[in-house]
C-alpha cells in the first residue's frame, strides 16, 4: 500500500515549503519509497485529528500514522529494514540529534527572518489570520517587525553556517560519503528558504550552496522540481 | 608497550589545559589504555620535531607517532580494534566531524575570550613571548584587547551552547547512552575553560554543567582530578 503524507502547502497547492515536511520527502526518496502527498493547510486541523496533534508532516502507512519528522525517520528505519538506512548506527542517530537541534536553535530562526513576510503573502487566505496570530504571539511582535532586520540577520546567518561550511569542505555530506537524515534536516532549512525567500540566503561559491545543489538534483530532482521563489 | 603522549602544560607541569590534548586523554581512558603523558611547552618544538609539525597532542605508540587529536582518535579505533569504539560507524564519525567543527568555529572562540589573559599568566616564562606573538598576530590585537569584552562574549557563548543544551536534555551524551569522541571534543572546550578561566563559563543548573560533571567523574575522575582554576 502506498504511503500517504500530509504536506504543508501554500495557497497554490503545488507549493510545498515546510522544512519539516521536506525532511521526510527526502527521507522517503532516500529509501526509494513512493508516497502520495496530500496538500494540507495550517488550519486543516480536523483533517489530521486522527494523529491527536495538529501539525505536519503526518505519515500514514496503512492503518498506522506517525507525526513529527524525527519520529517518522525512526519509524521508517524500523518499518522498512530492507531499505537504505537514515541512521547507520545508534551513535550516528544520537549525533544527528545534535545536528537537528543546531538547525532548529541556531539556523531556523535566522531563516525565519528572511522568509516570514513573503511566506505570509504566499499562504492560503484561510490560513493567514491563524499564521499571523500564532507567530506574532511566539515572536512577541508583528511579522513585519520580526522580519525588519532580515538583512542584518542574513549576515549573522551566513556566519552561523560556518561549521556546516567547514564540514562540507572536507566531506560531501553531513553523513559522510552519502547523505544521512542529518543532511535532510539541514536541507529542509534551505528548501524552506528557497521556496519562500525573495533572495538566495547563500552566496555564490559557498560550499553549502554546492551541497544544496547536489541535494536538489538527487532522486530525479525531487526537491529541485519544486519552484524556487528566487527566479 | 605503554603509549606516550606529549601534553601541553602550564608553568606548573602538572597543569594540563589544552582542549585538544584533553580530547585524547579522555579517548584513551574510554578505551582503557594507559598512557604516560609528558609535559610539553609551546616552545618545545624540537622535542616533537620527529612528528614533522609543532603542536600537541602527539601520541607515540612504539615506533609510530600520530599528531592531531582527530587523527589520533581514528588511529586508536583502527590500531586497538578490541577496545570500545570512539566512532561506532562511519556515518557516526562523519556526524561527529560536524560537532568538532561546531566546537572549533562557534564555541572555542568564545571560550578563548574568557581565558586568554589568565591563561597567559599561567604559562611558563619561556612560552610567554611566543604565545603573545602568535595569538596577537592571529587576533589582530593584543591579548588584553581580545579579552576585554569577555563578559559580553560569555553571554553570547551561553546562548551559542543552546543546541548542546537541548541535546543533553533528552540524551545523556552527544553519543547517546554512552560518550563518543564527539563528547570528548566538546568536553575539551569546557576543561580548557575550567583549568584556565577565573570563573565558571556555565551557570548552575545548566544541563551542560551536569554533563560536564559526569565526564569529570568518569574514568576514576581523570579530568576532575586536574585542579580547576575556579576555587
């Protein structure tokens, strides 16, 4: 039975921008697993109420469902043991957990500053008040105020990426010679930016951009086929 | 034959403060390997000239020598295959390489600001002019100017540690249920601070401090037996 995945979408249902959903799309491709994605909006809470929570990604595997990108990755390694592993050993998974926490605490906030206002404009009308209210409560300020120092934040973000840059200057992927789930977690942040920001968050010639280009091309261009907001 | 290691020392030869040497001391203990450490000073270049470079740690294993903490860790896993692994699989090592690059680019510079002036005072007289000249050239300013904003840098450093903090709030070590070489690389930064800074770089109650305390106690208190500069 084909896997199904609820995947966060913009007003245009073909535009999928969620960093956490992209982690899973790439993980499924890594394993050679087909998936039927279902465009989902922030306010479609009742559609995924079976998962007892209100966020995507949610993966449906027959009569089972799994929410949360990390849990989905763990599930896939267990439930599809004959497919390429996302985590080669327990210690590797533990280290990848640090990479995830680095992305979420050090990188994603800087990316969010770049995309918040243009992303808001891309959303379905029914999502806009929900998005504005929840994010403004979390930020303690308006979306526009949060995004106002995007240029300064971009310079800081590029410096923050230095450990990723150094790593990718000496090995092709975070996972070494082949991508691991850590690569897909990191890639999710860049795909989020790529689909939502009006400018490239990376400078030309950055080794991080070369790694991103490789991931955009992998799996028959799965991620690269998603239109970039940047022309 | 007992392993020997050239280990950077202060004026007091019992005080070993080098973060990179501590990585190796912990790695050797992880493997249950005895080592004879030899106090070495920055200017003792001729003493390790056999290694064709001028920095410690240098490990001597019979008629072989290995310089650089990362290379030593790789060597130990290969040369002592029956001892507990520092890297459980190739992907784990690749992920640990990111942790190392994060420590070196994001954490160590903030630690250096805390310790640079007090560490200078601890050095052997013969090392002082070498240390001042090389560091001032690297920093582009005097040691005292580099350390002048230590208080601001400390606040930034504590924020920078957030991904480590989040990780250690959900698993006991970077390596998961047991320490990996990534733990020892990270620990080296804190032991460097502990032996050299006049204040604790961590706040009481920080989960990172609890992890550090665990590592200080491991291996019969190997690292904890080294006197802290903080009373």
